[in-house]
């Protein structure tokens, strides 16, 4: 009897290839690009062309062929367009490896909800898929850009997120809460022309830009500048390396500073019957240049400089928040702070949260930034060498 | 007399796995939909309900520690009542296995084995559990002993792996938002799962050092409740209540949120494999209990030959159970828990009648 069962079990193992996924039959989608045009929605699959990837090759292309291909079709709905693209592919499109979705401006203006719905429901698309916006027709911009620093366009996007160069917004960020659902910031990928960017003199290259404000799944004006985007990144605790300069406290020159990371604490408090969101960025910065006569050895001057940095940070954060708040888009989902801390009051205002957020919620910023290191020299180059000589 | 083959430690480990696998694998989505922030409170109340039910079973079993309930039950309530009641309990356990199998194949088909016919998956799962059940009562408890630490590690490691995604300020909601009213649906649903420990009654003669059973029950129920809460809290803190409520498998989704680029990014198949083993252990135990009861009712000497036919029957009924997820849930919400509660509380009826009879006998003896 036992032998019979074992042999039966062995027989069962023959069915192991039922759901087989042959590597040679797969087209792994590296980036999903979605645009809207007059005929409907255009879906583009960015696929690494594995047949052109010769082993051992590390440069852009091997044996003359392209290593990354774009396949696109237009249809009235997202799903129909995807089916049409699949119809053009000789391999089965596999979206399980996809980590990036890029949308065009017009699509974002009319609403990114179809993408959010598809990504959330389809078990093959992960909820931490990154979203980007191209200020223009995404497919055209992406397809014509030259990729120089990495092998594939997708690697650049992945590195931007990994190194916190760009703001990271995932599918999940749009669906964190009901009251502010569909609100978020979409980082913009920039395609610079020939005079600026990663490879000056060549055709357009990829870079990061500002960020677009999305309210209830639709793009709303204005677009945040790169500086404001950095402030937004900092509020979301994503700001990594950041260079900036501050006017010197002593005279007209300026002081260059560098911060490796910003830690932001956010909370909600009730003051005089009004709710305040308290944002507290803390950071330790390094001085990397001193184009003034300021002396880092004098504690009072350093203290003054720290106050200036705090002011600068407060101002940048406040300006950014003001712009975002005026649109009524709760991109940082502050409603969740209110929900957990003041559930009673929350129930009263949750139905008109966006109006409350826009008109009544106070946002206070209290930066605390310290100068940790003053660099390798004591006095500035100017005061030590140039002005010294002038005195002679 | 039967040999006492199941130790208290084995029972502790087995029932911990028995309770947490189903809850964490399949129930977390429903629990969050019903209770949101109140879910942990619901788990605790459910655990208390489970302990009460199990204590009744144990108290009843203690009256005849060396005999099987299926045997002596007929002496308490007459054969005409005993057999239909046993049939009801058997059918409920049947349904439990079928529901679990259905959920396993649904999960596997949706995420991993797209394209495989469901009867193949069910057939293989059925073969595994019936093979294990055939080895007798010892096999499940020994397997549970082996699996216990492994599954505990994964159950602990998941919350740790997603800790970078946690938004701690959301934790305040457990104190401010949770309410008993919201927690109740969860408590009711999970109470029936915690109450499954009352199956101890059917294997009581196999348990060694039976006097410690109650203590063990408290220990494994508390551990299981703690493990479930350890999973609910990260899900709520990572995803927030609104998003978590909208997911069918929030547990899988938070595993998939593990930072991209990390080599543990594709951890979910490993977790699924471990879950499957744990749930197989559970299902073989229920299958064993069913076959055991049936063989006693049919007055067969051995229960082994019954296992394959029962399993085949379960698999066929599972295939016919539901054609779609929606159909399955519309059926599942409609009273399966109540059915399970009734089957768990049937021994209480016996207990009451038994106590009353004994009293009357005593009184009669005294009056004589």
C-alpha cells in the first residue's frame, strides 16, 4: 500500500510544469508609460530587449541593436490599450517586475485614478510601484532621451528613488486615507535640452524636476519648483544629500552648506480651539564653503548663522506648504494625524476635510538645524589669503 | 486503554499553530474590514470566548478521562439524539476543512499558480493532509513541534522587516479609536476559531498529564492572540486603517512592501510555503478527528481506511463549494461561525444532562 501511495505521489510530481513561465517567453516590463491623446489612452511598455543583450556587454548596446524597446498602442481604456500592446508583442508581457509608472501631463490632468485602480487590484503590480510625471507627452519624451549614466532608463528611475534624488511617491501613497484619498505629489522627470543636463551637447537627457500636486487623482496647478520639492521631500522624511547657501550673518558674502539627512517630526496640537500641524525639521549640516569674513571659531557668529539657516528652512517649508495648502490637496495626509489624536472632532469635520485643511488648519514650522562641522579650514580662503595680502 | 501519546508541550505548540494559521492567512482582511482599529481588542475578546468554550469541553472530558466522547455520549443522551448531534459536528468540521482548502486554492491560483486547474491543487493538498492524518494522532503533534519555532520566527520577522515603513503616530489610534462595539464582529468571528481548541474533547484520552490541560489552554490561547495582534498592529501602522480595510490579503501586501532592492523583497513565496505546511497540519488534525468520530459511530475497529474516502469527499465538495470569491464570501459570512459555535457548544448540552442525571441518581440513592 505504501509503495502504491509513493508511486502515486511521484506521478503527481509530473504535473509540476502546469503553470510554467518560460523565461524566453516573457517580456519583462521595466516601465509602464501612460499618456492621453485625442483618441484615448496610450499605453507604452518599456521592455529590455533580452535578445539584444549579449553576455559580457556592458555598454549601451550590443551587436548594433537597441537594448530597450518601447511598444505602445492607443485605445479608449487602459485595459484595452494594454491588450493591444500585448497583441504586438511576441512574448507574454510580464508586469511583475515593473517598479515604475510614468504618466504624461494630459493624462494626469484628466485623472490618474484608472492607473491607481489597476495597480491596486492587479496582484502582479506591487503597491510600492513608483509613480512619475512627465510635463509633456511622456512616451515621446522618454523614448527620445539618451540614457548615458546607466544601461537602461529604468535603472535611472530606480537610482533616483534609491538615492533619494527624487521625491518618492508610490501607488500606496495615494490611498492612505479616505478623507484625503487621491491626494499626493508626483515627482517630475525632466528632459533637458542640449545646453544643460547630464550630457551637455548630446540629445536630451533625463533629470529630475519639481513635483506636481495631485488632488483627488487629478493634477492641479501650480507645479512645485525643485526647491519646493526638496522641502516637500523633507516633510515626507525623504530628503537626502542637499547643498544650499545662506547669506553670511557678517557681511554680503554667502556660506555654502551641506546636509546629509533631515529628520522631520510631525504632530498635531490644539491651540485656542484651532488645530495646528507642527512640523519640526531637525538636521545637522556641514559648512563646505565660506565666501565671507565670518569666523567659524566665534561661537556667536556660528549661532547667528544657525538662526539664519533655521529662518531659511522655516521660510522654504512654509512657502511650500502655503502653495500646497491653497490647492486644498492634503498631499501629506495630515488628516490621519487628526483622526488618531482627536477622533471625536475628526468625525465632525471628516466629510469636508479638504476645505477645513485649506481654510482653517494652521501649519507651524519649527526648524532646528545645527552646524555640526565647519570643514577642514579655520578661516575662509578670502580672509586668510586675499584680504591678508591686500593689507600689506 | 489508549496510550497517552500527546504531551502538554506538543499540545501547546500544535494549538498555537492551529489557531494562528487560519487567522493570519485568511481572516486578517475580514477582521480589519469589520473592526479597523478595534481589531486587536476583538482578538482579545475572541480569545476569552475561545477559552470559555474550551474550558467547558475540558470540564466535560474530565468526567470520563479514559473514554472517548463519541462512545459514551450515547449513554448520556440516548442513541437517537447522540448520532444526529455527532453527524452535525462531523459536518461542521467537514465544512471547516472544505472552507480552508477553498481558500488555499484561491490564494495560490490568484498569486502564484495562475493557469493551474484548481482540482490539481486541491488534489495535491488533499493527498498531503490525508497522508499525514493516516499516520495517526502522533504525526500532527510531532509535526507541529517541528514547525512551531520555524513559523514563530517568520511570524516575528515579518513585523520587523516592514518596520521602516511604519508610521508610528498611527499607533495612537489603538487607544483613541478602538471601541468594544466595533470589536464585536471580530470577537464573534475569531471566538469560533479560538474555540476550535475544544476539539481537545475528542482526543482527551490521548493526552498525557491531562490535569494540566486547562493551564496549557490558557497558555496557547494567549500566545496565539499575542501573535495575531503582533500582525494586526504592523498592518494598521504600515497601511493605515482605510487602506488595510480595502485589501483582501493585507498580510501578503505588507510583505510585498518590503523595501524594493532588498534581497528579501520576494519573501512572500517562502512565507506562503510555511503557511501551507502549518495549515496542512491543522487540516490533517481535523481530518483525523472526523475519521476517528466516524469510525466510532460506524463501530469500525480502525479509522485509517476512512481517511482517503473522507478526504476525496471533502475535495469534491470543495470544488463544488463556490465558483468565485464573491460567492464564497456571501456564503462564508452567512453563519459558518454560528454553525461552528453550535458544534462547539453541543458537548455543553451533554455536560448539563450528565450533571443533572448524576444528581438525580445521587438523590435516588440517598432516598433509598
